[in-house]
C-alpha cells in the first residue's frame, strides 16, 4: 500500500510527484470510482473548501470533469473563463488571481496558454494550485487518468509498451504521459512525422519511430493525439489528408496488427484525421472509459491535496 | 504501556453467541435484515457475527456488506491521520431493509454519525440498529447509543481499547492499553 500523504502541496506537473504519489492517487481514485457508481454520487469531504476553476484557454472535457469532481466532493465551485473577464481589459495574471483569492478561495484549478503559469502562480499566492494544462508543458491530471485507464484495462502499467502518436511537439499531454508512464515502469515510444517530434525527446528515454505500423506492432497501447492546429504557426506537414494517410489509425490497420492493442485518445477527437470513427467506436477503444476515470482521478487529486492542512 | 485483557477465550465466544441470539430475537430469520460492518475493523466483527448466525440458522442466507466512512468523516482537514480509504462492498439494496451496523469499539460516536451519512448513499433503510462489541461508555461526543453491546467498559481518553481477531491477528482478544502511572 502507498503512503497516506502526497509529497507535494500543489499538482503542477508529473515531474514533481513520485511513484508513491501516483499509486496513492490511483488507490484513492478506486474508491471514488465506487462512489460515482452509487445511487447518490456525492460525498461531503470538501464541504468547507472553495475551488476556483480559472481557464485562460478553451476546454470542455477537463473543465466539466474538474467541476463534476469538485461538486461530487461537495466543494463550493466558482468558474472563470478568461474570454468573458477583465483579462481582456489588461489585468495581469497575479492581479486576476489575487482578486479571486480575496473571495476566500482555497484551491485554484488553472489552465493557461503559457508554460510555467502554474509554477509562477504557486510562488506568489497562498492557495493550492492544480495545473489543468499550461501551454505545451504539462497536463498532469490527463496523464494520471490515462495511466489509470491503462491500469484498469490491463491490470498494471509496469512493463507495458505505450506508443504516443501524433503532434508530440505541441502536446502537454505527451510530456506528462511520458513522465507518468515511465515512473510507473512502462516503456514509451513516440511516433509521428519528424517535424512534430521535438529534437531532443530521446533524452527523456523514449523510443522514436516514424513509421506508424512498426510502432503499433510494438505496442500494447496506442495513445492517439490530436493535431493541434491552433498552436501550429507554420506548416508542419503538407496537408491534413496526407497526415491522415500516414499517421491516421483506421480499422484495417488495427485488424492487421499481430496482436490486439488498446486505443486511447485524450480528446477532442478529430474523426477521420488521427483516428477514424470505426476505431474510435470499436471495442478496443477506451476513450469513454478515460472520460469516466477522469472524474474519479480528479476527485482523488483534489481530495488528497485538500487533506494537507496549511 | 500497561495491558489489561478485557475479553478472551471462552468468554469472547460466549459474548458473540449471546449477541447473535439477541439479534435473532428481534430479526427472526433475517429475511429483511442485513449486516453492515464499518471498515476496516467492524467488517471483521461482521464476518464473525455472520459466521455465527449462519451456524445457528444454517438454511438462511445472511447478507453482509462493508461500509467505508472515510469520505464522510467530520475531522477531514482537522486532524492528521489516514486519508486513504477502504473499499465499500454492499452488493444488495438496503432500501426498506433493517440494517444492523457493526463496529468493534464505540467511543465518541463520531464514526457512527459518519456511517449513518455514508449509509444513506445506498438507499433509505427501514430501520438502523447498532451492534458493538465494546462500548466505552461515558465518553460520547455525539448522542449515539448502541442497541446491542458485547461488553461495557469504563475508560479514560488516554487509554486505548484494541480488539484482535483470530482471522487477522491469530487470537480473539480485547485489551485495554494504558500509559503507566495511571
């Protein structure tokens, strides 16, 4: 059994937490999974806590998932979206957050387009910070729920082979996933066109492969990432159609592999680009399980962070 | 540490048997009654009671579940201590049932309050009763009283009552631990 406390006060990235923390989060998430499958899906643990969800970038899944997790723990929740706020009037990040904190907020869940925004904030304000994605840096809860879903499907993560396919260069999910899976003892490979693989990624101890079929034949789990067109300021490949032909996963490829692999996707899916509909809806896909597990894992993270008194 | 044995051997067995007969007096054949042990240590007690009841009523199916109260505790963030939870296993509906809550030691009553909260997430029982092996009387912080008691003991706050079970610790025994000089 894991230790009964997290080693950190904030969840800023997978880089800052250890194997024990990850195992504790998973064990706690098991209990919350049980809670969210009951007739009454709510526990009163966080009833005296107020959490602010501050999203400087668009999000559907992560925001809903965090909000649901907070509400199922009975926390008070306030939501803030940068697009409809004073940020557009020129307020700085610290000012915005300090204003929110003077309303007595205990925890901040933040998504921000700049890498390191969470770390910066944690140095300047008192509340506990949960990083819900910062630029192309980290997205720790996504990595945790991905690893948790693999653990649920395959029994354990240790020794499993996971390939992350697609836009590694712009992906915070990829970085957090690599770190998390490695801490849990899995082997990781990244696969994509050379232009979308960061130059020194091999220094993280991952394999690099440019051929999709080779990568898929090697792995137990394929995590298909979305092409982040919104972050691509230049052309990294000739056309989406060509990308889909070279790196898109379809049912024919899946059926011709030498073993049955598991397909994951952090969402949102661009159907017909990184994976086709028949793959996304196949029995090998655990995309919707990932979403369900996301709530349980986020409940575990919030619960464990909240249990640390100041 | 000073140890004093409160209950063991033959007396322990007789106490469990007596409690089971008291239950049968009120619940007949257990067709609408379920046992719920409070995790972790109340579930060992519930296992034993179930085993004993099944021996007395061999052709009856006694239903037993485990309830974890971790997320319903009222001392979350107020006390350093275990935050990791145990599992809930209640694979039947408690709606309309008579529920017998079991715990090994009743002390402040706060665990039972949390358990009542936790229980409601599984439905609305017709009746809830409380069965404890040891009642540390005069130490309640909340108005909770047991319906069935194995043994009542008088103790002070600094003392500890520890119940060990044959299945997990190798011996059925209840001991009272006190600091020296008391």
